[in-house]
């Protein structure tokens, strides 16, 4: 990093991170160097810097051998264009399209220049994350056609699904090109959930922002709240009590288990094993009920805050959590055996929705889906923040990349999370669970990077002249993984799409803030 003149971003108790500004040639060459060295693109976003007479800027976070590298490329205010990096990291394509929709920053020579997040909510040529954007009721519904890629040939026809789905599923459009029941191509159109969260952050204090961060994607509230708190703590140089860090890990592993339990139930249901659905959702409901009783919220919202946590564990609470852990382990072990031995379930799971390790590496698949396709990456293991560096976390990986592999990773991660919870409850240090934090440094950069249950969550924070929020970018691992779903379904039959989709269980709203 020294050759880049990169400045450290101080993140107490967490992964090493650096920031540096580059010009356009160095933007490309540094991305290429990270890629060739086995690194990955974590996130890409833009910012409006005109109030500082600095035009715009585009940023990217790169996972490197040493830690996290944050690159900033300043852009001209009149012609804010930057080199396309989707030729290096294919996953950048949709992120670049989103940066244009939100800020008007153009990835020059990118192959795909279609809109991504802009539907009819704001007119073409207006950019809601610019500081001078004025919200209005004006829409562009008359020009909202989206240029899907059409597949032609004998017997080919299209099946449109969504954007409105059954029940409480969030909106997304899926366009299938099929011959009979066999899928030739799937194209997604997302962006319907756009909530304006990143714009809303600009009007909040650092303390108020914690509550919003925990609501970016409700099933990942702990991961987002922790990443946000980490970013705030890095710009305030806060000292977080050790007990608070251990409690954050406890909450994160409970969030992981609860989501895996729910998904295993849904996957059993999609394979016509209603018994599995019922049993796993009983377990999830019992866990959520205990969350409410001990920590005040079923999904652990507002438990993680900058400077520590807002909920603690008494000796009696710890004993109850230990009893729950023992009972869960035995029941999940039994259900795992049932799933493995059920011929109908295995017939649906095995060889369905395959993502090969080679394709996963090429397109940047992350999180549990990546680990099911031999992408051995988990921040808790390779880049552990406190207290994971003391927990000897054991990562679960498989190579087959099918629904069965993604199910196996979930089972194994539940077992590991239960083991980690036992160690946390046994080793957690005494002391306070929260502290205050000093004012943030003006015009500073902070970052948080946490392995949520779905994959890595990143929060990048830019402070303004008085230490408030000038820009906050929240990145969900679904950005990396939605494009892989389009590949996983190819060659499968249409009725298997719900099963394949649920085996990834990607976020609409976390991807679309």
C-alpha cells in the first residue's frame, strides 16, 4: 500500500483499511493489480463533492491480501466520466449503472449503459443523490420501458414474472426465455424497492443514523448496524468496550442461525416436504421469541449502536441461551439427517441450480452461496474483527455449487454458529457494554465491513465540514449474487426456479437503498 501513498483508516478492533485518491489510469491499473493478485471488488459508489469545489467522485472498495483498499477517483463537475471497470470485475456493471442513475456519473465505454435503479420515480436527467436535487411529484412513467434482451428461435417464448409477487415478497421482475419448460435465459430487473435511504442519511446525525442503518434490510439488521457502528467509530476514534464486541458477535450469530432456519424450512417446503417447513419455522419462531424476551426485539433491531450495544446478558440469560443452544443443536442434527435421507428432497436439490467454482470466481459470488461453490471467503475467518480473532471460526465450504451444496452450507453454519455462541457465553469479558463516542472528525472517511448471514456487508461513511453525514453508502452482498442467479437457472426447468431462488435468498431492499 505504501506505493499508493494510502492513508490508514482507523477501525478499532477491525480489519486494516486504507484510502487513497487516484487518477483515471491508476484507477484502472490498481483494479487490475488487485484482480490479478486474487482480490475482489466489494463495492462501488459515487459522491457529490461540489460544495468543496471538487466536482464529483467515484469510489470503490477492494478486498486485498492486506485488508480493504478504498480508491477515490475525482471527476470533473461538467463531464463526470470515469473508466469502466466491469471489464476487470464483471460485478461492477450494475453498480456503475446505479451510480449513473443516482448521481449522473458515467462509466465510459461500458458495454451495458441501460438504467438500473431509475424506474418512473424521477425523470431522466435528474439525479437524486446530487446535493442540488429537488424532489417533486414529477415522474417519467411514459418513458419507463426497459430494453430487455430478447431471445428468438423456434419454440422460444417469454414468461414474465413480477414485479408484484405473492404475499410479502418484495418487488422484482424476472423475464424467462424458455423452450418448453427448459430455461434458456433469465434476465432480472430490480430497483422497484428504492426507498431513498442513502439520501435520508444526509439529514440525520450519527446517532440517528444508527436506527436507520439497522433497517436497511430487516433480515440483516445486526450486520448493517454493526458495519454502521464500525464506520462511526472509525471517524470518531471511539473506544468500544470489549464486552460490547462479544455481545455484537452473539447477536450476529443469532441472526445467522435464525435466517438459516427459515431458509431451510422454505427449501423443504419448495421440495414438497411440508414437515421440514413446519419444523424449521417452529425453531425459528422459538428463537425470535427468546430474542424478544431477552433483548427487546425479535429481529434484534437497535441492539447494536455506535460505542457498544443497547442490550446485555445476565447470568440467568446466558444459562437460558445455553439451554436453547443445546436443544437447537440436537433438533437440527435430526432434521439434517432427514433432509439427507429423503429421496424426494435430494432429487430436487442435487444438480439443481449449479454455479461452478470457475463461474463463481469469475463473477464474484460471495457469502454462503459463494462458499457452496468453493469460494473459501468469510470475513470471520480471513479478516476477523474482534472478538472473532479469539474464536477460531471454522468456515464451511463445498464445491458442487447446487441447491444441495447451499443447503449443506446452511446446516454446517448453524452448527458452527451454535459452537461460537457457546464460546462467546463462556469467554465474554465482564465490564460495561456501551460507551459514548466523541464528535466525528470533519471531512473524514470511515468504513465498516462485516460478514452477515448472506455475505459481506459494507458501510462507507463520508463526514461533512462539521462531522455530520455528507454521504453514506451501504452495500449488500446481493449486488454480487443477483447476476449469478441468472446463470444458475439456465438449463433448469421453470418449476425449479423458486427452489433455486430460495437457495440464494437474496435481498431486494438491501440491494436497492
